[in-house]
């Protein structure tokens, strides 16, 4: 508990790269910290979805590319919230004032991760109404995809 308190007390800041649609590697003081975005769940790296026309596309890759583009060449600022079961820092992160979790969900490239937070539920509802991203076609929620993939 003492370690968690120390980690969540300190803001993280530095250059980052996307490893998937909701995870980043952040350069921090000569080391690399794995950061899982708080409150969002993006399609997995190998996950595919169906477009509005029914065509198959790599929705996991699309979310990863969006996140990679958002952080490229910029300084990431993260407010740690927790440590997940994989040892990643779970954090709310922004770049130039843009909340990355909100941007992913509002664009329809990720869903609100209701199991952990309700912070992006309204953004998800707006993306769904506008049929943006995942909501334009058909997709399996990322948590269900993981559950089926690792059975």
C-alpha cells in the first residue's frame, strides 16, 4: 500500500510511445514506465471489427495508430490512479491539454471501461449516437474479446 501511495502521488511526464490503443510506454527519469489509460478499454492489437458496410478492419490497430499519433513528439502528462495486475501504472493522461482517454472514447476508438470508472460514459454515448469509430459498424467489446480469446 505504501508503494501505491508513493506512485499515485507523483505526476509522470515525458515523451511516450503507444504499445496498443490504451497503453503507453513513458520515458521517465532514465527508465520506462508502462501506463494503462484510466477509464478506457480499446480493442486489442489483433482485434478486428466490421465497418458500416460490413468490411473487416483492424480496429485494434486503428486505436493504436490514433494514440501513437496523439503522443508523437509531444510531452505526455499523467496523473497516476492505481497499479493494475500486470504492474502497469493506471493513469489519466493528457497531451497539450487533450485528455487521451476522452479523445479515444469520443472518437469511437475505445469504450468507457465501466468496471473501473464512469468518467467517459457520456463521451461513449455521444460517439454511439453519431456512429463514430466502432459504433459505425459491429464490434465485440474489448473485455469480451479478451475473455473469449484466452479461454
